[in-house]
C-alpha cells in the first residue's frame, strides 16, 4: 500500500519537474514499503539516501529554474526546501543510529510536506510561468 497515491492534481505543468515529482513520490513509497515490511536495514537506509540525494538534485534544479525565470516568491520557496532537507537529514541520522521507532510519524510528516509543497508552492510557480508565457504570447 503506497503512502502517497499519485494523481494528476500533482501536475504543475512544468517539465522536467512533473517527472521529478513522480519519481519523488515513487521513492517515498519505496522507502515506506521497505520500512513497513522491515526490509534489511541497509536496503531501507539506501533508499532513504537515494531519496535525499534525489530531493537535493530536484531542489537545485527548481531553484535554478525559478531564478532564471525571475520567480517572485523564490526566497520563501527556498526556505521550504531547506526545511525539508533538514528534516530528511535528521531522519537519516536517527535511522543510522537505530532510532527509528518514530519512523511512521516521520514518514507521515514527509508525505504531508511533499504533497502540500507540490500542491501549493510548486503549483504556484506553475501558475506564475503559465501567466508569463501567456502574456509574452500576447505581446
Ligand atoms: Fe519546490
């Protein structure tokens, strides 16, 4: 049972970010499944590492894109990204030190954060760029 079911409301209309978000949801689901089914610790740790590497890669790509497109809410967006990275790092650290008792709570946090971030903050840059494209099309 996946922790996040992908649906089209997650689409922000900007590639490659829709593809990135799908991959992130998939990685989150795989990390969660590993944990629920008590996969060997290293497997789960590897997935978490893959998740956090991919998150960093994706955030940098979005941040560059926002800068290039003069997105006005760039700083707030970066602050949200940094908060997510911090939480992921704390979780990885707990996991490495064998303190994973609260992992379901943490996964619930990660899922809520990811979904809310895509549906509000990422959707916002999607709307922004579609307005820009529309306006420049008319000019
Ligand atoms: Fe984002």
